C-alpha cells in the first residue's frame, strides 16, 4: 500500500507500517465521540487519516487520566491484541477525525505473512513504552510545576509548529486537559500556567499556546527549589 502519510519529523520513521497494511475504508467521528472504551470495547486497530484522538485511562472512580494525544498518520488501539481484555483505556475524538480501521484478527493474520509489519508494530509499541516510562519517572522525581513544564515541552515537540524566533505554536490545551495529564487539579495548573506566562516562557489564549521550549527546558535544568517554595507538589 503506497501511502501519502508521513510521520512527524521529530519521531522515528515508523510510517513503513502503512506499507504492509491493506487499504481500509475510513470511519468518521465527531469531536467528543468515544471510539472505544470500558463500556465499548474494540477489536480493531486504528490509524488516523485526519484529526486527532485523545487516549485516556479511566480509573475505577471514573476519573480520567490523559495518556496521549494521537495525531494524523499514527496508529492506536493495540490493546485489542490482548484477547478478551476489557480494559480501562478510552479513545475519544479530540476533534473531528477520520479513522482507517482494521480488525485485529486481520492484522494478526497479516503479521504471520509480513514480518516487517510485526517489526513496525513493535517499534510503535516500544516508543510508547519509552514515553510512558519517562512520564513515570517525572511523577517520581518532579513536583507539579516541573511535571507541567515537561508535558508542555513534549506536547510542543509532538504537536507544535516551530517558529523562527525559537517559539513553538500549538493547539490551545485546556487547563483541565493538562491537569488530567500530570495528575493534579485544574486550579493548580492555572496557577502555574499564569506563573510561566509572567516569566515569559509561554503565551496562551483560546486560539493557541505559544511556548518557548528551550527557555523552559533551561528552567527545568536548574536545581529544584525547596519543598517549602514548591509546596504544591
């Protein structure tokens, strides 16, 4: 399958996976529609043809934990490989999306015939495992302020557009969404976002976030302030 998709420039070139999958029809979902979740389990693997999808973990108390924002030309839904698994992962259309869909049974059959497909899927899974490991490390060693800074930088790398002045423009993440990603409240995120704005690390509005990732990374690299100063951790 010759593909017109290209992986984001900052990511490893995993787009070869598209060469080993057959052509699929697309299914559309409106913003906020659930693709699959604890109450709507899926037996498919998906690729985003247009738009973005939010992957979340739904806790027993119903609290939503943001795992990742999946964008155009990226796969998701690998949990369907676990037969009979009724997991807590949920995929929601972050904006209007068009998804290519393959039944997991068909993918399993293709893997036996096309080993390169298996390698590409393993690469994607391994990259996500590395990304999640970095997040776990941040939860272990960083206070909330630093976790927020790291999340903003990572979102800018994955989803942003670099500008000539060293800034990166990206979509306007709500403070509620950011709080779901770093494990805190919306109010605490709002406080730290206001501080970052006053310090010149970012600008934000309802239309966009403009981040200065190098400056924010340099701030992260400084010795951590005392717990007395960062009591919000």
